[in-house]
C-alpha cells in the first residue's frame, strides 16, 4: 500500500493530458488533409512537381506555380502533422517515465529511488520496479514492454538528433534518409499513445493499489465517464499534485 504522506508534485498526468491534446490534433490534421494514406498524397504531389517545365522562374513565379498545385497548403499541413506527432511521442515518453518514477517513490521512498533506481533507463525501470514493489514481473515478452521499448527508442532519436549526409536533395525520394525519418516518425505516433494504454493497464494488473492509474483507466476500460479532460478543474489540479486537497487529510 502507498504510504500516508503529504501531497507530492505530479507530472505524469500533465504530460498525459498534453499527449492526448496533440494526438487529437495529429489525427484531425491527418484526416482533414491527408485522408487514409498521406504517402499517396506525397507521391501525387511529387509527380506534379516533376512535370513543372524546366526553366528559370522568379521567386514570385515559382511560388505561384507551387501554390496552384497545392504545395503551399501541403507544406503547412505536413509541418503541422510532423509537429503534432513529435509532441505526442515526446510527451507520451515523459508521461510513462514520470509515472514509473512516481510509482517507485510513493511505494518506496525518494531516497530509495535516487540511490538505486534513478540511473536506470526507462524501459528497465518499467521491467524492474513492479518486481521490486509488488513481487510480480512486468513481462519482457509482453506487447506492453515492446511498445515501451519502441517509444523510448524513437524518443531518444528525437531528443538526441544526429545530422545525416544527403546524397539527393529531393526530400520526397523514398530512398532519402529524411523521407525514412519522416515516415518512421509518423508510424510511431499512434504506437506511442498505445504504449500508455498498454503500460498502464499492465501495471494495474500487477498492482491495482497504485492510485495514479485511476486517471488512465478509461484507456483500457472503455468507460469514457472516467476520462478527465482539460475543461474539468480536477484535471488541472491532478496535473500538478498527486491528490485532491479534500482527500488529503
């Protein structure tokens, strides 16, 4: 059981709410501007660009041509898609790292966490902390752990970027590293959100007494009445501290 301690700051739910908001923005942008397959739209636009007459254009003239074929609107929408997707991935990772850290701190202590756990990478924390606290294994063969590993792998690539040499200037060429990076990024966006769902559900099975998981229950129970959005003052409160003041006696 969790120790009867004073309120603590809480970050995981703030990161989760941010991830939810930008995942919704990502899905809306994808649906409204790209349909079911954004790659086909990229290919169609690339074909249109290839048919532009090869001659010298003024900037104004080229801007007009690109606007006529939809390149301007595409560029804005694609930038938004990339931005929303990146934010979703990074904040999903922040959420899961903050959540597993707080699980250890509330069940053990901050001193225990700082001395023995803090330096571990996040996937290792998810694997080992439930075993230390609840005596039950967070299976390394589970879908949840696979999603956690993949999430932190792509998160690390985003927050520790390394430049790459490009042999071609056409960023839409499928053999181009930029194109590969973009497609990989976008393929990971729904997986990053699913990682929160699978990880919190698995942790709840291991230790249902961890109160922080209550804010995630709607993900795996399907009970939307338990979903707390930003219009609910309780959500804002819970994104800052670990319990409501009237429950902290």
